[in-house]
C-alpha cells in the first residue's frame, strides 16, 4: 500500500443535505460521486485505490472508506461512525495491505484489503462499521479495532 496524491474532490449541493463530493483525478472530472465533504486520505494498493472522505463535522463525524478499481468503479465501501461522537482522522502507519489510523479518541483502527472478497448476506458488518445493504455483498475491506493499542 502506497500513499498517493492523485485525487481531489469538489463539493456539490444535494437536496437531502447528505454531504457529497465529485471525484477528480489529477484535476479532471471523473463523473464519480462519493459521500462526504472532504477527502482526508488516499492510497494505492496494487491495481486498486483506497479513498477516505469525511463529513467534516467534528461533533458527529463520519468516515467513509472506498475501494475503487482502476476504472474508478466502487468495489467496496463502508462507514465508521458513532452517533454524537467526535472523530478526527489521523493516519498512523501503512504496510502490506493494511492501514492503521486513529479516528475516535480511543484506540487504533486497522483497515485490511483482501485480494478476494468475502461474501456476506445483506452486506452486514459490526457496529460502529456500517455498509450499504445489499442482498449478497462482496466485502474486500475489513475494519477492526487494533488489539495492539499504542499510546
């Protein structure tokens, strides 16, 4: 996994007040829209990209994590949030197919990218991670609180 600086975003207005951004690749529009107000981090992993956006609301923050292929199709997506809980994204380290970061005040989260998807009925995950409901989800991303906590 390598940190990249290929992408940027511009916000756009949506009637339901859900924050959304348009994805730009090296300054050019892609036609892709993602949840969130700002792009907080981006990585390349083989022939895929990990993009992380946030709602930019320090008192009720949501982190949106996307896995995109080279054609910028969304392969997997998840959200990390707790109601009325502040969160500030801070990358800790990345190695192999893993990214460790801080978000809530306590603990480190470990994001793992699988080479093959795990099939999950209804695409469910464990709180505080959520995913869009699908009849039979393909989960390339796995997010868990790290057991090795660093102060």
